[in-house]
């Protein structure tokens, strides 16, 4: 059995040219590049010299398939064209049947994998539905008994309860424990919400405005702790505005919360690539990023805990040191990764911390100079 390869190749998006190894080239297309018609063909000494000897000897009776991928220059009418050489044999009936069987086996395997994927997708949807139910439960049903527990603990702590100091102290502990549980549930709900992100709904986000808003939300704390925020010009990026604001709110809030007095927070931005920031292995070559750094002079942390600092409910300090559930940095990591980015933490105890954020660079305005390669 013989196959008309030029006819079959006419369905491809490329522009193949065919030769039987002896005569001129032919093509199923109009020769728009050369001005010649496909019926004429062209070849001759120039073409013959451009094709390696082993290819000039090929005929339809060749016994093997070989794709070399070499490109050779073809000259015609004063112009040069590139030609890729392939060796193709035409299939016999037996070979065609065997090939069809192999294709059938591949299709069956793909069908089985597709069915498994569909089942996994259904399981994922069921899990998401359960998560939605849990979110509703934690935000409503579980919060109500905690509110009542706090209310009764407040009543017991009041003067009308006539409790002695010993009993009042334990009543206050009950109230504090209930308040902490309520905070955990709220933060867990916020964390799960951070996982839901629709890339199609991304908008232009002015990071300068977000930092200003986040600092304004924390105005009372910044005044109480004598906080100074230095922010260099930041870019406009594409993302979810509410969630990105949450990142700055959490990072600035942590710097205020875990301080040594006279808090100084510095926020800066630069363009980044895997080349200019070689110490960050997760950066993909060929992808541009915007790098945001948030630096503070707070109590810092031991660098050996850097890999744990983004774990859910992870607190490196005693729970009595400051209010918090340990979800803030986990939420930051989740939001940034949902945007296709990364976050890193560097710290030194009693010196401060640096949080480095990378977002894929889909920028509308970026007034930042490129960093010097290696200065990362």
C-alpha cells in the first residue's frame, strides 16, 4: 500500500516540500514565497548540492524512518530558503495495521487516564463543597456558642457576681480562651478564602495605594508604637486587590506587633529575574518578576525557623507575647502563590526580619530600575 504524502501533508499548518530523492521539489501549496506554481517545482544543481549525499540516495523504498532535523539553504531567483530534511518510508499493510493497533492502545490508555482525571475532578468538587460547608459552620454555628461563653464569663467577672479574686481570675481565663478560639475560627475562614482566586478577575493594583491604606488601617497601633514606614515608589501589578492588601496588612501588622520600640519599616521594589536574583531557586528562567521587600527592625527570629514560619498556626513566640493566631504569614504565602509568586523570610534574632515577595511581572507602570545582577 502506498500513501500520497503530499495530499496528507496538505492538512498540516506548515509548508512541507517533497522530493522522491531524484527529481524536483513539489508542494501542496502555492509557492507564494518564490512566485512559482506548485506544478513547476524546482530543484537542479543548487538544490542537489544543498542536500547531503545520504539524503540524495533516498527513495520511496527506504527501509527506515529517520528525522534528522537539519536545515539546508536552497537558492532560487536570487533568494535563499531554508529546507529541513526528513527520511520517511511509506507503510506496508502489515505495518499500517500494527501502527493502528499501537494508536488504539494509546487511545485506550488516554481514555482510561481521562476517566481517572474526571473522577479526581469530581472528588475535588466534593471536597470543595465540604470546605464551603465548614466555612459556613465556622463563621456562624461555631461562633455563636463562643459568643455566649464570652458573655457569661464577662457576667461572672462583673461586680454583681460577687466572685473572689481567685474565681474572677479563672473567669477571665475562660473569656480569653473563648476569644482566642473565635479569632482562630475567623482567621481560618480568611485563610480558606485566600485559596479562592479567579485569575480572570485580576485588575491593575497600585501597590503604593495599598500600603497607604494598610498603614491607615493600623493607624492607632502605629501611633502607639511610634512606627515609621518608609516606602519607595512601588509598581502597579495585576492581581486581586483585596488579597494583596491583606499581605501588606499582615506584614506591617507583624512588624508593629513584634517590636523592640521605635519601629522602622522599609518597603522597596525592583525588577527581578532568575539571573539577577540567582539565590532564589523558584524563580523561572525567562520570566520577569517584581520583587517587593518589607524590612523591619523588630525582634526578628532565628533563621533556622525560616522554613516553618509560613506554616499554618505556627507561632515562634509564646502565645502570651502578643495577640495572634499564627495564620497571618500562612495567608500571605497562600495569596502570593495563588498569584503565581513566592515569598521568602530572612531574620536575625533581636535585629529584625526581611520578607521578600516575588510576583510575576504583568505591569502597567514600573518606575523602578533593574538591580545589578547578583545583588540579591
